[in-house]
C-alpha cells in the first residue's frame, strides 16, 4: 500500500519539452513511472523520446487515459496550467514549479474547492512511492521500498537528507512527499497524516516542518486527536532571524509567530517525538520506530 | 520587496487614495524648499528607511516654521536611525518625506494581507490606530475587525459595509470609505502586494479620510510582472553582500555569526544553520544555491561567503539531487583558486555524482576538510570553533 500514488498511475507532464521537464521526465521513466503523455501548447503531435506530446491536458487525458499530472511550467503560466489540469479531470496534480505569485496560488486554491483533483505543491520535490513510481525531482536511489515509514515535508533536499538517513538504517518508506515551501499549497500536512494513518503499510510517520505559518501547529493538534501511529518530527529554522524570507516563500517568522521554537513546543505537547539533531536523525528514528 | 513610504504614497495617489500633500527631500535645503511650497505649517518631516517604528526612534518630527524644518532635517538626515525594527546599529537615513500636517480627529488602523491558512485576502481594521497592531491583538482582540475576501470573486460592497460598521464610522463617511477600501484592494491586487498597511488612516477635523502613513511590500515572486515597481528598489537599504548575491540569483542572507555555509535547498540550508548553532558557533549567513545552480553560481556564492570578514570557517553541505556534486565541486575549486581560502572549509557531499565530486576536490590539492555525513560535519565545525 501507499498514499495518493502507486504503480497504476498514468502520468502526463505539463511542460515536458522544457529543459527541466525533459530531464525529470526521463528520470521518472527510468524509475518505472508510467509516463503516457506530455503537454506543451503549440507542440502537439511531436514526441519527447517516445512520449506523445499534446497541446492541451484535455486532449492528453482523452487520448491516453492519464490520471495524474506533473507540472514544470514556468511561474508566470503555472497557475493556469494547474487549473487546466483540474479541468482536465486528473486525480492528482504535482506542481514542481517554484516562484508562483501568492495571489495566483490563492486563486488556484479557491478554484480547487469542490473539485476532485488533489494538488501537491507547488514549489515541492513531488511524491514517490519507492519501488512503484516517482513523480517529481527527488533522487530515486536513496529510497527503500516496502515501508514502514511515511515521510511528509515542506522541504526538498531536507527530505532527501531524512530519507537517506532512514535508508542507511535499513528503514524503508511507504510514500514520501513534499507539500511545498510556499505560503499557499494544495495538499497540507493534515491530508497526508490522515492518509498515512489509514494506510496499512505505514507503521510510523516522519513530519518535517520549518518556520513560518501555522501548518505544524495544526498538524500537531490533528496528531494528538486522530493519529494512532508514532510520529517523529523535525523543524528547520531555529537560528532563522525574524522578518526574513529564508529561501522558501513561506519560510518567514512574522513578529513572534511562526518560530521553530514555538512549533517544537506545540509538537512535543502533542506527543510527537522531536529530533533536535539532524546529524543523528536516522539513529533517532531507529529508536522510536 | 520593500519600498519606501513616499513610493507607496505615489502608488496611492495613482489609485486615488487620499494622502497628505508632500514630497521627498535629500538635503535640509531641499526639505525647506518643499515645506515652503506646501504653503502652511505645521509640516511633518519623516525619515525614509525600510523599517517600521520610525516615530519611536525620533525619525518623525513636527515642524512649525522653516527653521524647525531645517533643524529637523539636519538632525535626521545622514545619521543612522535606530528603531525597534532596525537592530542596535540602526539604518542610515538618506531621504526625507516632507508633508503637510493635518488636523486629526481620529486615527484608525487598516491593512490588507494574503492569509495563508485560508487562501483568502484578509482586510484587518481597528479603531486603535497609531498603535502596533500586534499589541492591540494581544491586549484587546475584540477591537480588531477581520474580513476575508475570495480572490476569485473579489471585493463586494458588503465587505466595505462590514468594516465600516466594525469601525463605527459615521454614515456621512460610508461612501468615501467604500471607495477607499475598493481602491486599496484594487492596488493590492494590481501590484501584487504581500502587505499593504496604513497606520494610521485618519479622519480629519474636516471629516475626510487620509492615509497618513503607507507601508507596502511586493511579493518577490510577482516582480516579473511588476516592472513599474522594480524602479522603486533601493539597494542602499539592502546589505551590500546581499545585493551582490542577488546579481547571481543567489538566495543569500547575511547574518552576524562566524561560520559561513553554502547549501542546496532552503530547508536543508536552515537545518544546516541550526546544526552550526548546535555546535556552539553562529551561522554567518543563509545561502541556498538552489537546485539549478551552475559552476558560476557556486563560485560566486562561495566567494561572497569568503568576503564576509566575520567568517572563521565554512561548511558546505550539498545533497545532490538536481544539483550534481561534480558541478558543486568545480565551482568551489574555481572560487578557491581565484580568491584563495584563508579559513578552514568543511565539505559534506552526498547524492548525485558524489564520487566524481570528491575526486575533483581531492585532485585540486586545496586544503579542504571532507566530512562523511552531517554528524561528522558538525564535529569538524566544533573543532574549528574550539580553536
């Protein structure tokens, strides 16, 4: 089992003919993901390697039965690309694009209301169910298939670090996903926690947060009330100065809110096992799980 | 991106939002000439820096004569202004806003922000104008009115009425207030604001609404479509190393510590800073070279860190995903050859092409300390700090 995606996923890639889109599509195919279509307006009829390219998502879905989209469209056009995927009737949309204006994402988030599509991201590394499919830009080789740990994070490379240390300890993963470093994202921590809690293969959960916003606090409240599986937490940004945007658009301490210290305190209170030394994350998890 | 108050007020004027008459001055004589043109006293002389709390730091002065304008401008210009938001070293004042003083009846608070948890646009208003809104929120939360607007449908008359009612505004101002709120919302959307704050928004003795202050920040992600706003960027207000880094699209923040660091990915960069702090040192910077970095970016990033006089050691932590370890290694070697390295450098590489990266570093003959993993890296930083 896994959450949100498995080997049955039929992937289409929006922005498949761009430099990044091309590179990562190939990596996904190499990992075993079924990539059935690409979409680039104006390039319909062409092919990227053996993947047919269409002008619109609707066409691609109609012709290939794609049910998931991965988006590499540049920031200026990304919001429209996401909404096109929503209208195209896919189940899961993974938006990799970094740098989408917040107003655009707020429109997208409201547009998603009442629609069936699940959006993961934007500004995220994507989602991987090790051994089954990789939809994103993470290095596939560091993952270990078969569970039992689900990993959810707001970050990219920090997730790789965490996963790598799990794998080094022989601890496999059910599904790993990044929900994105932007202030407004599609899927949130709670959606993932709920899914991991219901997934029979997942026996424990790793939650990686960072400064800014209240997502970790909301996750902690949900865990205290609804999650029966052990949760290991890590929060980046203890040393971050207030008022500065730390790389991720969403990683900013405003006044006294959104600090790593306050998040960690709330998470500890909710019974989450907080690891405070990233260098020993693997050991720490081996102890808890 | 932050802009100055006088620039924000220029945007306000363009969007038919009433502001006091005034203009920007760069010298005391300039300020006097502007005050004379305003044709009446008092006038207000306001320091223009990218930080709030200017009044508390003595950066806002009321002047009742040209002499007072002269002395106020002389006192403020060219000196560092220390406010609760600048840090103890303050910020040097290079510009003044000289404005007509108003006969104020009442001070209100008004702001618009994107609310991340609801994905709606939030208008915040309060009758406690002129005060720090976080203070009001803590002491008297009932005094704060919050209205959420769906960005897909936009602002509606009902929103304006709700805020006016919450502020207890007289009926005679209802029409003007609605127009004001709609214009502010329009400005917020059109210029991709990430913050629009008026504190205070005043009701004058003549029963008019005027934005006495104006604070506007623009969403950095939207600057590509805000070319007109880009001209407002004032690099004098930014850290020189950060200005240098921005030329190479590097995500760099200068901090006060002694251990420089270069990392790929924002989350890992923050976690690396935390790791440095846990060894007893302090991070000298935040630097995310990003996933798409090339040799040149790495080289420039490394050079900028080494240019920071406070740096006593450097930790490079790369988890190669998109950014390959060999590309990173080439950049580091190039920068080290050009600038030379006079402090210990610990490098931890993992991920894509790690072996190739390590070979390049080893073959370079440079005095670099390699770390096996993060824990090892932390230990090596501790050794450097202990020396």
